[in-house]
C-alpha cells in the first residue's frame, strides 16, 4: 500500500527539532509531492542549488538575528554577529536581485521546498513576528513574503511566532518562549487531528 499522505508542509527531522531540507527532498518522491520537489531534472537542480546555498547564507538569519534575542544561555561574540549580519545582507541581496528578481517563488512560479526552507529563516524576521529586520530595501523579498503568508496553514504553523511577538527592543522571558511554544504545539496538534478526521 502507498504511504499515508503527509501534512501539507513537511520536513525530515534527523534529530528532534532539527529540520533538514536536503533530506526532505526524498519525501517529495515518497509522497509524490512533485509540486514541492519537481521531478523535472532542470527544475529539481534549481531547488537543489538553493538548498545548498541555504545553510551558511540565509540560515544566518536565525543565528545572527533571532538566536541572540531568544537564547540568552548562548554567548555570541561581536565578531561572530558582525560576520553573521554581513552574510545575511549578502544572502538577501542575492535573493532580491537573483532568485526573486524574475519569478514569483525562488525557483519559478510554483512553491517548492526551497521556498519553505527560506521562509523558515526569513519569515520569522517580519514585523508581525519577531520584528528584527526591515525588509523595505528588498521589494522582491517583501512580495515573496506576502506570497508565502498565503500558503495553506501558514497561520497555524506560525502560531508560536505570533505568540512570541516583537523581540526587537526587548528579549522575551523564558516564560514567554515556553508559553509561545506550548500554544503553537497545541494548535499544530489540533490542525493535524482535524486533517486526519477529514
């Protein structure tokens, strides 16, 4: 029998809480989700190209902008943060002038796991979530963020970020972080349960 259908947005987790978009590529084949990971070799190569770029480029958004605010148990040197911020700017310029300059999504006119991988890092920075980055200089990224906000189950998946709120001027307390994560977990459980029932 074929495997059960996955939730609409999925990532392989090699370790609890650690999404791995490179391994997630195979799930597109297993679950026949070629809309997320194309079967066409040329289109697939574009997605793969972004996923390889992602790790020490766009991923810096979490490491350099969000983690210093929410992970007070970690120590980030000024030099580390300066390098991280420079990498973020370089990555965002590449997305703005290259990846998103002539297409609706990162690799074309359709949503793929490349977009979902990028949105995990970039989406959290928006003013409606953590508010730690100003996207005004990047109209293509801003347009893409608006597109990503329309993806099915966006709000449910991002409940924790809505609950966490603006961290730009003050780091959240550990109680706020815990509460936001618990609320997000409950909403996801409820959404998954309703999907099984339908």
